[in-house]
């Protein structure tokens, strides 16, 4: 008689074990998810924060802390749908008594160097306007928008500064963000790197070759919104080996640092001079050009708002670059200055101008008679031309030769031989030279 086979044979009994095991694993997994949702990262920080406050300020104060998700929202500056939730973890920023190295950095009272926090109250400016980062995120990785997170502006941490070999214990890369609103300040307390870079731009006369804020030459690319250029537009092919050897991250910021270090290494055909800057200067310049981007803040959140307004009008094509060009700018400055200058100063200026005329190499191309050398003889030039015109011509011949009708005409007369300065001449110096030329009749 044949045995019935309508039941699961003994040798398959272990299949049911698998089902139990899988069931159990799924249960544990759900348990973890459930526990995590009750105990997210930020809650762990808040629990730690309570302990820190208990220790530093006493249990009385700790009991008064209001826990939960915290946020700062100012639609003017953050847009209508976003709030900064950084203070959910950074709960101590506005609490006195949590300064100092023994408090973990995430819980510290916010530092107030140069009193800047009084100028930018947190309830108005939030955190991301200065620090960057992803406003509503509630994990460190997402909020700080570090590696692997798709967000344009990360929080610039000390760790990141180390990667770029910036030897500072302060947070300095943050100045990139400061300059979104302080772009047109000549100098701002608390922004030493950016101030240094702005000074270099003047001293090295980068505008000889680059349009910045609407004016300058066209030999190199325009830089007014350099910070908005995307990663894809930069060619890293000549520096791959350097990045690896020096352990630098492959970012646009690094591209700029290396390009200032040695333009020809990054762009072999470049005619941009190698200025021999130090690493600090390269970093400062890279920070400055990265900060040059279109900002959407309302005017009351900007320093020197009229300049931003002018730039906006230009972007919209409502005024031409030439209209805010050097000539009107110089003439306003000169008008203000002439009111200040007295006779005694004028005498000094003539002397200074005389020295500058040779130290800046003008005499290589100009005689002080009627005679033409490379350029026209300068006898009586102050009677032929307006003061503003002459000062502008000396300060920025390139721009004048491109835009000003009289200068363009002269260029034709001199067979397209351009007046080129080997050293920059600032407006004060140009004025002094003018005072000197006035005496050559
Ligand atoms: C989930 C908690 C959490 C959130 C949310 C959070 N942070 Fe932090 N933050 C930390 C911790 C922890 C540290 C300590 C150092 C670290 O881990 O990077 C820190 C450090 C910092 C530092 C100092 C970095 C340094 O190198 O000393 C800054 C600046 C900062 N955070 C800004 C922000 C900003 C801006 C936001 C909002 C966009 C934010 N954080 C949101 C947890 C958080
Ligand atoms: C006006 C710009 C500004 C705003 C707004 C601002 N910060 Fe800062 N923050 C700074 C500067 C500047 C420093 C660096 C000070 C230094 O290193 O000298 C700093 C430092 C920090 C540090 C590091 C503290 C330390 O001791 O190293 C943390 C953390 C921080 N900020 C978090 C925040 C949070 C959170 C907010 C929002 C509640 C915020 N900041 C708003 C400018 C700002
Ligand atoms: C969202 C725009 C914004 C950001 C970001 C910003 N500021 Fe300001 N800041 C302002 C405005 C607006 C004023 C007021 C300007 C005025 O009164 O002319 C100001 C004033 C100041 C002043 C006082 C200037 C004076 O003449 O009294 C200092 C110093 C300063 N900011 C430094 C900083 C630093 C450092 C940072 C970055 C850590 C920074 N700012 C970030 C908008 C900003
Ligand atoms: C003699 C002309 C000349 C001078 C002076 C000059 N540059 Fe350049 N610059 C160029 C040219 C040409 C390029 C394009 C080729 C290259 O990338 O090197 C360039 C490229 C750049 C770029 C990269 C732009 C991009 O998006 O590819 C930056 C940034 C820059 N210059 C900044 C400066 C600064 C800052 C100074 C002053 C310290 C300066 N340049 C002085 C000619 C000049
Ligand atoms: C490389 C030669 C060269 C150098 C150096 C030079 N110039 Fe010129 N300059 C010219 C030429 C050429 C013109 C005529 C316009 C043109 O073709 O660019 C000119 C025009 C001028 C004019 C206008 C003259 C007129 O008749 O309207 C003035 C003023 C002037 N230069 C002053 C200076 C001063 C001041 C310096 C020194 C800071 C200087 N130049 C350096 C070549 C030079």
C-alpha cells in the first residue's frame, strides 16, 4: 500500500522557521523606525542641552527650557515658505552664560565679535543668511548641507576650512555670505579676508581686464556674478593631479584658489598675470569672487542699497554700463573733493603729481611740450579738456578708450596705439597728476 503524500514532509519543516525569522527581523526594523521617530537626532541634542544647562546654570534654569522644534521665520529674507530651524539644536545661541570652550560648540552662546550681532538681530536675520545651510532640515548632515547633500550653500565649518588649508581657528569662510549684503562697502569690520581681497582688486587694477559691477575692460570674462557660475563651467582637467596630491576637494572654490595661484596652470592659454599671491591672498580672492552673486534680499537688508539698485537697473537693461561708467562717478567724487581741498593742499598735490608723472612711467610716452612721442604732448592739456575727463583718462584709460567719444577719436589719431599703464593709478593720484599738468602751460 502506498503511503499518502498529502502533507508537508518532515524534511521541509525548516521553511516555517524562515518565516518566523523574517517576521522577527521586520518587527525589529519597525521597532527601530518607531523608536527613531520618537527619538530623532534633534531630540538627542535637546536632551544633551538640558544637561549642559543644568551643569552651567543650575536646574532652575534647565526646567524653564521650552523643548520641541524651534524656528525663526522672516519671509523678507528667507522667502515665504522657509524657516530657519537651526535653533532646534543650537538652543543656546541667545542664552547668556554658555560662552567658553567647555560648552560644546553646538550649544554655545553666540559670539559677538565687533558687536555684529547687535547690528543683525537673530530674530530678523535668522542663521542661514550669514552661515548658509539648509534652513528647515533637522539632522546635522542635512542642515549643514555637507558632503553628499544637494544644497548650494553649505554651513562653512572649521572642518571645511581645514580642507582648504585655511589656518584659522575663527570661522572666516562665512565672510563669503557677509559680502552678499556688504558687497559695495569698501571695508567692513569683521570681514578681514574680504577686505584684503577688495584692496587687492584696487591695487592690481583687475578691472583693466575684467568687468566688475558694470565697468572695466573686456580682455577677461566679466566677474560681476562670478559666484553664480555652476561647477560644470569650470575645467578641472589640468589640475586633477594637484587636487589629489594636495588633498584638496574638487570644488569651484578650489578651482579659484589654484587659478589665482597660477592662472596658466589651470588655463594654459591664459594671459592673466601670475601675481605671486600668498595662500591667504588666494583664499581671500576666491572668497570674494564666490560672494559675487545675485541676491534677492529687499533693500533694507543691504548695506549701500543704492549701489545694488544701480546694478539691478543695469541687469534689467534700463541703464547702460556707460551711464554709470567712470566719468560720472569720477566727477561726483571730484566735486565732493574739490570742496574740501584748500590752497596749501593744492601746492602739495602739484609736487606729488610731478613725482607720480615719472614714477608711474607717463614720461615714457608723453612729452611736456607740443611734441608727439608715443602719445600726445601734454602741454596745455588742462585747457583742452575737462578735469573729470583727464582724471578718468589717467585712472582708467582702458575704459575711456572703449567708451568715451573723445578718447576713441584720439585712439584713431594715434593709429590704435593704446595708452597702457604698467602700474595702476588711483583717483587721488590721478588728481594730483592733473594738478601738475595744469601748471604745464
Ligand atoms: C540636528 C542638530 C543640528 C542642526 C539642525 C543644526 N546644527 Fe549646527 N551644529 C550641530 C552640531 C552637533 C555641531 C558641532 C560640530 C559638528 O558636528 O559639526 C554644530 C556646529 C555648527 C557650527 C560651528 C561649526 C564649527 O566648525 O565650529 C555652525 C556655524 C553651525 N552648526 C551652524 C548651523 C546652522 C546655520 C544651522 C541651520 C541651517 C545648523 N547649524 C543646524 C548640530 C546641528
Ligand atoms: C550676522 C551674521 C550671523 C548671524 C545672523 C548668525 N551668525 Fe553664527 N556666527 C557668525 C560669525 C561671524 C561667527 C564666527 C565668530 C568667530 O569665529 O569669530 C559665528 C559663529 C557661530 C557658531 C560657532 C560658535 C563658536 O563658538 O565657535 C555657531 C554654532 C553659530 N554661529 C550658529 C549660529 C546660529 C544657530 C544662528 C542663528 C540663530 C547664527 N549663528 C546666526 C555670524 C552670524
Ligand atoms: C542679509 C544681509 C546681511 C548679511 C548677511 C550681513 N550683513 Fe552686516 N549689515 C547689513 C545691514 C543692512 C547693515 C546696516 C548697514 C547700514 O546701517 O548702513 C549691516 C551692518 C553691519 C555692520 C555695521 C556697519 C556700520 O557701519 O555700522 C558690520 C560691522 C557688519 N554689518 C558686518 C557683517 C559681518 C561680519 C557679516 C557676516 C558675518 C554681516 N555683516 C552679514 C546686512 C547684512
Ligand atoms: C591682463 C589681463 C588680466 C588681468 C590684469 C587680470 N585678469 Fe583675470 N583673467 C584674464 C583672462 C584672459 C581670463 C580668462 C582665462 C583664465 O581663466 O585664466 C581671466 C580669468 C579670471 C577669472 C576666472 C573667471 C572664469 O569664470 O573663468 C577670475 C576669477 C579672474 N580672472 C580674476 C581676476 C582678478 C581678481 C584679477 C586682479 C587681481 C585679475 N583677474 C586680473 C585676464 C586678466
Ligand atoms: C604706453 C604709452 C603711454 C603711457 C605709459 C601713458 N600714456 Fe597717456 N596716452 C598715450 C596715448 C597713445 C594716448 C592717446 C590715446 C590713445 O591712443 O590711447 C594718450 C593720451 C593721454 C592723455 C590725453 C591727451 C590729450 O591730448 O587729450 C592724457 C592726459 C594722458 N595720456 C596722460 C597720461 C599720464 C598722466 C600717464 C601716466 C600715468 C600716461 N598718460 C601714460 C600713451 C601712453
